[in-house]
C-alpha cells in the first residue's frame, strides 16, 4: 500500500471490491427493497471506523432501467455497518 492509502482521514483511490468490501456492503444494504444495487468499485477512508464510497449499478427489481449510484456506508470499529446515503450519479 502507498502512503496515501494509509493516510488517516484521506480517501483511497477507487478499486475493485475485495471479498471483505463486498461483505460490508451486503451487511449494510440488507433489508433495502425495491432497488437492486451491484457495487463495482469502492474507495475507503479510515476514521474512527471506516467510511466507504461504493460506486454501484442500480436497477428496479424488474431489471430496467439501470443507473449509477454512490452508496456511502459507515462501518464502526465495533458494531454493524450502515448506509449513510445513496445518491444518483
């Protein structure tokens, strides 16, 4: 990892999801209905826990139309991750 990636408070460059990133996303988005989100890139920020910005493809349950979203998820040091925001980009 580069110094930038380890900088507390700084955001990493976007990268493909690791299995751990996917697990955080799945746990936070569990229970959301009506829209299907498929994350494809993530950026993280180390704070008192970790902030995540997931770039996602979103679609209605019917599969169409498809649009891009940014899902903000916070994962505390102790406790469960949760969605802070979902915005259309």
